[in-house]
C-alpha cells in the first residue's frame, strides 16, 4: 500500500481592523491515494498494522443474549476483514481484561488458519462480571507494545464503567493516549455517551451508538475496513507561531468536532505538534485561532506556519510533507476587515451546535429544564443554519419546534432513551462546508 499524497490549503480572511488581534483560519488537509501498489511504487513503512478487538463480556451482555451473540458475530466479521499479515488479537472485557485469541498475551499474523482459530475462540465466549474499561485498554496497550505502523483498536461496551474509579480510567487514558487509535461503540441504551466519548477523544477515535445489536456486524466490518485502508500512522499538525503571538486553540472541525489544543507536544522553538492519528485517502478540516499583537495599517504578518509531518523510517526524523501559511494584515478598509470567511463561520457554528446539544441534554438529565430548553432551542437554530438535516430530524424527536428561526422549542415529555443518546452521540459529527461558498457573513449581523 502506497503512502498518500498530502496537501494543505488555508481558508481565512487575513484582514484585521486597526487594533485587531484574533486570526482565524480553516486548515484543510487532504490525503489522496498514492501511486498505487506495484513495482516501483513507494511503500510506507507504516503500512504495517496491528488490530485489537475488545468485546464487553460483562454479565449485562446476556440481557438479552442477542447482544453477546451479535457482538461475537461482529468480532468474527472484523477478524475476517483484516488484511493478510496484520498482527491481531481479541480481548474480552469485564472486571478484568482477558485474552480470547491468541491464548498467550501477544498478537499473531492474520492468516486463514489464525482467523478460523480466532472465530472459534470467540464462539465460546460467555458473559459474566462487571465493567472496567481502563483495564481493557491497558491490556490493548501491552499488546501493541512498541509496534510501528497502524495501531487500531475497536472497543464495544453495553454499560457504564462501574467497576473501576474515574481516576483509574483517566490514568489508563493518559497511558494509552498517542499509542493507538481506538474506535468506540456502545450497544443498547445502558451505557454513558459522555464516558465513551471521553475514551474515543483521548485515543483519537470515533464514538458511535448501535441501538439494535443486529447493526453490529456491518458497523464492525466498516470500522475494520476503514482501519485497513489507513497507510500512514502518527500524522501530526505542526504549528509555529511568532514569539509575540499566542495560539489560542487547534480544533478538528470535520468530519467531527474534536478539541486538540490540550494534546500539544512541543516540537521546536515556538512550535508544537498536534496528533492527527492514522490516515488513508481522506480529508479533514481544522480550525486554528492565533492571537497576535496589533500591527500598523498595511503591515502583513505570518501569524502561523502550518506543517504536516509524518513519521520517517525507524531511527529517522519525521518528514514534513506539506506546508501552508496563516496570514494577518491590518487595514482601515472596514469592508475588508469585517468580512468573515464563510468556512470559518460555518465551522464555528457547527462547533457551537455540538456544545449546545451536549449541554442541553445534560441539563435535561439534571432536571434544569430552563437551560435545557434554551440550549436545545439554540441547537435547532444552528442546525438549520448549517443545513444539517440529520441533526434537525434528531432534535425534533427531543423537542417540539414552535419557531425554528427564533429557536423557540418545548421539551417533549416522553423521549425514547435511544433517540436522546443517538442525538448526543451524533452531535459532534459535522457537515463539511464547501470551499466554493460565496456567501459572506459580517460581524454584528444576524
């Protein structure tokens, strides 16, 4: 598998008014398919891959037992989807983590024989005990060890993390962060969205809900296919800023909202690396905000120098594969300085939408109905402005919309728990804004 070809583009309005300090930009990173496999094609060392599938086998997985049967079938499909040669293991999780396959603590290459053995071992799983997700992740981390290349885990649970402390889970996430990517799935409606989102966020993965166990097989197949489609691991966004500037935040805004600000690792004077995980042929967008000291009218400044870095072969320095500049220029032209780049505006609204939904649902759960009504009403407005029809439809299962434009809503009295959890889970997914948008928004309007 060839390494993808990376490009970076910047969407911003570089013009600031006199005294202006804040520079916003959308950094779009695109990885296109490499030159293909075949003689002479450049092969990335990081196409080596390892996969750990973690299945919740706590007692609740047998209530109803369709959950455990579906989880086993899904894990078997994931094993079948692995590329030949990929190192893999299957783990069962309850109060502790245990090896399902192989029997010893380690991984084995995927072959027809090892796949068959793993699927047989999975078929013998039974459900008992509690839930201690941190212990599951620690075993996965041990299995990945110091491996190079793609390191991906799938974690499935149906319940809350009740058999270890929050501090124990936090310690496990601190240990595992940056060491492997983990996609998390909750089955049924007895798990905590915020808890699983926390795990996925720390490990640069996705969080999803499978309300009906029957959907697990296709979901696991899709997650494994996506992981097998990655061809370079440990990509990072390196952001340099001038000595007098302050980088306020770095957020992924597409395909989902994820604040990367706290994940910074210093890489050089005035520069830090933000982890982007593993990549195949795909595109993602990032919102960066830099605070700079005001400059004279007409002065142009490089507010940030953005580089995309990928690991080099073992023992060698990371390689810079794409670069771009974020600029600031002061002007006394009010029309120039008050124009907001439409992509910046669009993603700012979508990030606010995610926060409004999550805060509104939490307030509803806490019994603060006034806050819940206000925040979910705001979410209805933002979803409409973003053209996010999927989220709008989900919101209408939780609130009655009186006036969509004004955000006037009434909380529904009876809401299916699955509908509420699906809205919460999907809240951070974004609709990608178009680069060819021409509509502009001015500060102070609307």
